[in-house]
C-alpha cells in the first residue's frame, strides 16, 4: 500500500514553462484526504519549493537541496552540511572555472557573488531567498550545497569538476545547465528515508517521480519508482514504471489513476 508520494519539481511536476497542472491542488488535497502523504524532493532551495505551493505548504513534506534539508510537519528533521575543509576544496576548484557561475546554498538563504543579467535571470527563477556577498570565503555558515551554472551545458569543465570533487563530495547534474555538489553520501533518497523513519513506513510503501540524474538514488530506493517520459535514459533504465511527460502533467495522471481520483 502506498503511503507517501514524492515528486521532483523541474522536468517532472512542472512543465517546460515551469507551470503546474491546473488540477494539482485538487488532486493533492484528495490524496491527502485518503491518508497519503505528499512531498516534493528537489535540488531547489526550501523557499523556492514552498513558493510553488502557497496554499499547501503546511500540509506537505519538503525535501530541499537534493536531500540535505528536510522539513516534515513544520519541523526540520534532517540538515546535512559540508565540512569547512570540503567546502574550501570545492571552492578552490570551482572558482577557477571560466564562464561559470557559482551559488552557495545554506539552510535559509542562497548566497551569490555575481549580479550580472544572466545571474539575475536565474535568481528570479529559482532563488526567492538570496543575498549578495563579495566572496564565499567570508561566510561562517557551512553550505548544504554548492551549485555551478554552466550556460554551455554539461561541457568538459563540468565533467572535470565532477571527477575532481568525487573523492570528498557528490556531484550530480540538475537539468541541462546546473551541477549540484553536496556532501558525500547525501541525496534525495537519504532525505526520503528520514521521512519514512518519521512516518514508520518502508521504502516499498513510497511512490516517487523523477527525470534527471539527481533523482537516481530516489528511483533505485523506492518500489514505486516512475521515470517521466522525458527522463534521462539512465533514469528510465532504473525506474520500475514510466509516466507520461512533464508537459502532459504525467505525475497528476498517474496519481489520479493509482488512487482513483476523478
């Protein structure tokens, strides 16, 4: 029996125009009325996810920053930051990259060191809670995540930085232009497991939807794993089930069918 449904946001729950299904609130409320928890697991910051669910934010589970920050029933139940040593080693590498932008993600705020028009476009899209700082080295707060924006997509520099940090952190792609670097061992699945323990359920009682490589562990850890039709091939290969594409609001279609919601 499925007791928890968790969805990725970009490329999964949202269409390519970053819009949700017109039915989303009604369907989620009916799901909740059936006693099934609903959650979001995203690489986005907590404030950005909550902004997408203004009328439901008190009723759903939030797994932010690729699993390093988890809020369950209004309480933070998981928060995993990098060590200062790992942070500094990562910054040593990413700060040498040309034509790339870096953001520094903490529990309540994301810090940026660039306010160019290109950066501001991303800030408006994804970072409702942000602050400008001259240098990330001046921050006392340890990061949950450091992300690198590559306007050229997953180029050679992104591949190299992924390999360079792999001994002390986990790097995974998020969409076509972002590389997320988080503490080694952290991922969306570890966030989901924290929720499952709180709920007293097994991973076999969880349904999850995803499309990108930062969803990989989530797809392999739950029984009811759904790859979107638009998902990366690697995600399709490990998921047990498939859902129609994000532009068809496939998550909502599957939930309605599975839980007999009109």
